[in-house]
């Protein structure tokens, strides 16, 4: 349930497809306009924003963007990094500079060539604070990023760390070593943009021009997004179908019923009402394997009485977390389609751990929870109601109903759900910092590294609207550990530094990990090639009917 992308991210991806998890969306529009017997119809939610790569950090837009744009590298179904537009990406000795060479022959769907400047100009635009792109923080390691966060910018200033050598070559100078850089640049935010984008970004976002497997035919808002195959796509993995039409739903049960009836070809989530039965349902093709999406909720770091940098706030967060029985959520509400969280990453990611220091705060212990709460109350009294906000169109209601009941019963405080009608409305409220209380978050990774879960969600550079740090959590020690991990060239050293950062996160709980979503979904009978990838997404390009 996405809830990046591509969060997808709230996944987001989730920015994406490390995306912030979108909801699960009902009632798709007529897709006849897509034409052709070999067009796949797929479930989606209405994208939060226009379809601009650097401003997409949730799954509704991320699913679409990943099919429209090709990056320097791509990820295969297992999460391994493969060259795409790049011919080579060579680091210097300490991973502070990379030289990128492009392959010949790549073009945008408007016929213009993909050049080195297509990347450097796009990255600078996204990094530039004047342009208010949600994925800005992904570029924070490139030299000159801080200069592009100042007031008084025009919006066309370029990152000084990016230098075009010739049409097929550019260099990237980093402010600090970053050994993950050649992996993260497969994320949607790093996509190239044609010159036509800068003439009218708003119009471009409604009908983007990319260089990916597909091109956009039309976007009927809140109804459907029609993609057709890009005959000029230069990548090695060619689409096996003629197009993908994303049908927009606001009711996940309606989408599931459409798959059962053969009116929708594929969906990347299973509604709570079907988790017990979908693998035995003869009317669908089922998929259910361990996945990479983590589901959490976030409490703003500066919320009074709940601040992450005060003893009182940490005690309340720890008490709240220990009042939640994750095993019960997974077994009773999700019917086993998930795994209780033990850290801030996911089981399929290198470095995932079940036994970090402070992981005790993710285990149900009502007695200890009440004790910690009493200690917080001794510091300062709080008699409010803790609300949990989420999008009502994403199937999250049963989970948050259960959480509220557990918090009331195990902690003895007032709690209530606060659903918002649509994922778009909910994410706008999160982005605008209008939610007072806890709110649903989740992350579908953008690239297969612990860095994507930790830096993009909890580093200070990703706070204050510059990235996916929606709670605006800031901790200098965590920042330093993440910077050291980025500079580490040995995986064991890197993972140890990530674990040290996670142990601080487990103590302060800027977000409260709940469970890891399985990669679960269904396809209609007769659809061939249905599989889900490391991001818990269907591999749309491989599907036929």
C-alpha cells in the first residue's frame, strides 16, 4: 500500500519512488482512449503534483515518472544497479568526484538529444531553493548546494559542482565523499529534462516530455493517465506491451473488485478486506513476498510536550511506541501480509537489523509504557488528545483504528483517528505543515541502500521542505554519522555507521516504525508476466495480455 514511490513517501518514494506511500486509490475512468489490445491498465492514486521528476516524492506520480524518464542508471527487479543512459561513471580515489560519460543516440520524445547539460541543468533546477522542488535535498552532497538555498535567487543558478566537458561528458564534484552516489542517481529526481521544460514548467508538468520506455498521451485528472510505448527508447529492456493506462481510484476495494472482474489488469496493493483470501482467490493472480516498504507514523519534532530533543518528548514517544503491539497489527489487521518493524530500513536492504540497541522501544510492553509516560508527566503535564492523520482512500483506516485502541487501552491516554478524504489532500497538509499530531508516513525506497531510508528521511538537510523529512527532525550527531557512512568505501564500516545513527533514531523516535509491507498485489486472469520488483511495484513493462 504505498504508502514514496516513488514513498514513493510517503513512501516515496518514495521523494520516490523512495516514495512517500500513496494511498490505495476507486473508480477509475474509461481507458478506451489508450487503444490497443496489449495495453495494461493499472491501479494508481492521483499524483500530488505535476509530473516533474524533481517535484515528485510520492507513489502516485512516481509510478508514472519512472516509466516516462530514463536516468543514468536503472535498477533491475532485484535492485541491482545497471547502466542506462550512462556509458560509464568513474570515481576518483576518495569518491569526491565522478566523471560521467553518456551513450550515443538517446533522445527525448520531442526529438531533441539527451546531452550532458540535460542532466546538469535539471539537477541544478531541482536543487535551487527558488524552484521549491520537493526532492531538492537529494542534491545536497554536490558542491554549491548550500549557495542555492539562499534568499534572492532567480531560479536558474547552477550547481558549481557540475561541469559540462562536452555533449556526452560531465563531472560531478561533491562537498564530501559519497560512495552511494553512483547508486542513488537512478532515482527519478535525477532524470534529465529537455530544454522545453524551462520555457513553461507548468505546462510541461501536465504533459511531460521524457526519454523513457513510455510517453504520455494524456492525463485526465482524477480519472486516468494514458501512456503509450516510446518507439525511440534506447534502453536494453524494451516494453513488451503497447502502453500502460493508470486508472485513478479513491476506493481500494473497488479497484480489487475491478481486477476480479477483469476490468483492471493489475494493482500493487491488496485491501484489508481481501488479505485473508487473495492468495486463494481463483479470479486473480496473486503475488505476496517480503518487500522493501516501511510503514511508520511521524510526530512533528517540535510538537509541544513531544519534542525529540527533550527528555519529556523522548519519554512520551518511547511510551507511545511501546503501547503498540505490532505483532497483533500484522496478524489481526493485516492477516500476516507484513512483518513487524525492528529498525528504520527493511528486510531486503543491506544492513537491516533485528537487534539494534534501543530496538526494545519497538516491542509491546504496556507496563513499561505507562512507567515512561508517568516519568514524562512528572516533568510536565499533558492532557491533550493524540490524533493520527491519514488518507482515507488508502486502506489505512483499520490499522489506525487498531493503533488508537491499543494506545487508549495500553497507555490510558486520549487518542483518535483523523482521516482525510484523499491522498493528495493529506500529502498537501503534510507538505504545508498543517497537521498537529501524528500522521501516517511510509517509505518505498528510491534506491537499494540504507542511506535512502535514513538520510532522505532524517537528515537535517531534508527538513524544512527540502526533502522527505516531514517531521523536521534535526540531530547533528545523526547528520555526522550519515556523512561518515556516505564517505565509507567498505560496506561493513558503512553499515556500522548506519546502525549507530539508527540507535539514536530508536531512542528519539522522530517517526515510529510499525511494520514492513510485503510486496503484495494482484493481476487479472489472462495477464502474463505479472511480477513485483524490489520496490514493491509491478514490473509494468514486462506485462502483456
